[in-house]
């Protein structure tokens, strides 16, 4: 099997500095453990920005996404492995000296926001955003943050943990702040493409069975903490590259 995912997602997923064609992180470790225990081989590969990674799985060129929120459009092309293995909060990131009053979704209506191409924050918020918000899409979080600091947008929507880790890596942590409350809290799932040659009842059943066991044992949370420390250690290495540059043009 071949899996992919969001490459700008530490400590969940990021590109391996020693082999940028691979993705490493908590989600990758979890998927490799599941694959080993059910007796199948899996490679977790970098296939481009998050938007392209989703397209690769939708078409069946790649079998699995190692971590995605549940949305109706994705349900049309992918099977979700239940239960979700982690919960993650998405927040509103703003330039620290340009914070605005915020208590909920409606407070975003008068502002221009940034997000990633084909990113999701859960079905309810996605629907609200489509009908009510002005959002500019870019391929990478690095670009979204840069536009925010240049004041071309007023806020960026991204998950709390990866957003904080990447801001720190990019040297932007002192310039950015997350507004409260979160816009959503969603479960992360493994997804299996409808067009994957590997997608059969046996595999779906085995993935769900093993995922249920590992979630009950607290394994995903432990892997998340391990990979947070792993990411921090990588950043202390002089030769550590943060996140390889994303393509300059949207997908």
C-alpha cells in the first residue's frame, strides 16, 4: 500500500529531512504499526501539497490518506476507517499586533482570511465558510503566514498544534497568536480510496479492528508526544531543514 497526507503537519506528518520523498510523524508511525500488525507493507510518501495529496488518493494512484477530517466530498471518493485516532482543534491565527475582537464564526465575516487549497475544518464550518466568509487559498501554510504578516489577509485558518509548531520553525511565533475559541474540533481518520486496488472488505475490516485496539490503548496520543519531541530535536540540528518549499503556484 502507498499512503500520503498533508506534508505541513508536524508533529502529525512532515517531510523526512533525510529523504524528502517520505513523510514521517505520528500519523505515519501509527499507520506503519497497523500495517505491520495486519501483515501488509505500507510506504508513506510525499506527493505534493495537501491539495495534490488528496487528488492522488481520490484517483486511486495512492491508496490511503494518513489523517483527514470527515467531510461529505471526501466520503464520495474515500472510505473512512473508524474510530478517529486523534482529535485536533482548528483556530484563527492573526498577526499579534492586528488582533480583532473575536468570539465566534460571525466575527470573521468582515475580514479576509487565508487557508490552504482544499483544506477542511469539518463539515459544519466548511458549509458556513462557503456561504459567509472571504477566504483566499494558497498551497502551503508558509505562504498563508507570509501573506498574513504582509497584511494581505487578516487571519489564517489552521490547526492549533501544527500551526504553532510551524510558526515557531519559521521564526514567526512571536508575531502570530491564535484567537479563542477554536473554530472547530474534529477527529482525524485514516481514509482509503474507493479507487484503490487494495480496497476490499478484508482490509477495511482489519484496519478498523486494529485501529480500535490501538486507540483504546492510547497509542496515537503517545506517538503524538514522541513525534513532538522528535520534531523539536530535528530543529536543534544545524543542518535541519524545516519544511521544503512548496510550489509557488496553487494547485
